C-alpha cells in the first residue's frame, strides 16, 4: 500500500522528471544528471532481479540510461516518465539476457525454504527470504517479469502492464500462473502465497 507521503514524493519526482526532460530537449544536456540521480538506483535494483549479478546489473542499468538519453524525444507524455523508463529498461534487460544468458536454475531444482520455528532469528528470516527470491528467479521469464515488477518493485497491475506492454488481464493471468508454479514447487510457502494473493486483490 502506497502512503500519502509516498504519493506526494512520486508526484514531485514526476514533476522533476518532466522539467529535466524539457531542459534536455531544449539543449541543456546537464539536466539529464537529475534523471540519473533519481533513477539509477531503482534501475540497478531492477536489473539485479533479472541477472543476480551486481556488476552486470550496474552495466545493464547504465545501458538503459544511455538508451533513455538517446530516446527522450520518444516519450509521448501519455503516461509517467518512470513508466516509460522502466518499460525501456525491461526491453534492454530482456535483450541483454538473450545475448548473454545467465545460468538460470530450473524451478524444480531450486531449494525449498524450510519452515522455521515460530521465533526465527534475523539470519534465518533473511535466508528464507533469499530462497524465496531465488525461487522467483527460477520462474520462466514470462512469469518472472510480472512478479519482479508487481511484488519486488511494488507496481500495481496497471503500471506493470504498461511497463511490459501487455494487457492488464495478461499480467493478472501470469501472476496467477506464477503463484501456482511456486505453490506446486514450494507447498510450505503458504504465508507468502497468501500475501501475494492479498496484494493482487488490492491492486
């Protein structure tokens, strides 16, 4: 759930993006630095979800920013700049992984998180979370991408659909399929599954 403060922050960021884009297109190339400061971190995090390699994620994010720089005039202002940027980045990351694939593990081979004690240590909770994330990364790309955007980047279905360039119904169907695959492979992840279903209904 996005708070009022977060909404205000997003709106301010959107205004700043628009102002910087206008300045860049008007000839002030230094204005692009503002876009880099706001979006480099989120793009690196997004890229890391695709490849699980920090160095490669930074390179992929940098390439996405370069593509954004070259294609600023293509932003039609029909949606937010961030949606356009993330859609562009998703295409860059997808193309990069096709050229140089990562060593993905099949979901059937991903280790299952063990059901811990009622009072888990911070380390145990982190390890369980890491295993869940690895399980998500073992999903086929067509299911992995909606999960990354919806759950890890907290986009709603509409924003995820715009980013991926597909109908909202397709995104919902792929999220449901992803949940089913994870539930079949990891039947102990009941709490996580319940949270995912609740989040999707709220979207």
